[in-house]
C-alpha cells in the first residue's frame, strides 16, 4: 500500500479507512502497560507490537503514547501504516512485545475532553429545529427516550 502525503492531506481519516478496508488490512492501535510505562502499539494476531521501538528500526519517528500520537497527526499515522504493513507481511525487523491482553489499557487512556450526552442532545434538537422537524423530547423534557 502506497500512501502519498498529498492524498493524506485531502481527507486523511476517510483515506486511511478506505485504503485499509479495500486491502482488507486493519490497524488496531492499542495502549498498554509495559515496564512500568504506558506504551503505544499495534495489536495483530494476539500479539502487541510496540510502535516506537519498531519505528526506530525503520528510521521512523512515532511517539510512545496515544496522546502524543494523536497530537502528532498525519505524520505519525503515515508511519504507523508503514509499520502495520511490515507487521502483516511478517517483516524480519519487526518484533512483538512481551505484553499480553492483560496489559491493555483504554485505547485513549487520557482523553483531552469527555463529552456528555447532553451536548449531543442539544445538537440534535437544534438540527431538527432548523429543519422544522418536531422532536418529542422537546415537548416532554422528562422523556427517557427520544425519537
């Protein structure tokens, strides 16, 4: 899979998903705990591959944690996709971590924000109001379910 920088900048998330889906390749990013530190890796065939350590073998630069990875943006994603290809193809330079599923953390252990359902409810109500579509919850604030 060849990933061009120009294509990535157009709509990166859509491009990543479509490319991976078309080639039946999936990259499962995970956060895990190893050597008393939070790490970032790829889960493949029941094994965890540390992104930062394996990236160094290919002169790529990928951060150690999910938070830094997400802040780094397209460049890190581009490099992670290259490593994912190597992992899937069984590249000889790639090594799996000793970590197991028991070491897994939440995918994004320290989110920068957490949204509650109330903000989404306001968003839906405003969208329906703008399209002049009634919403049962707008009439009955005590409702447990909204249609």
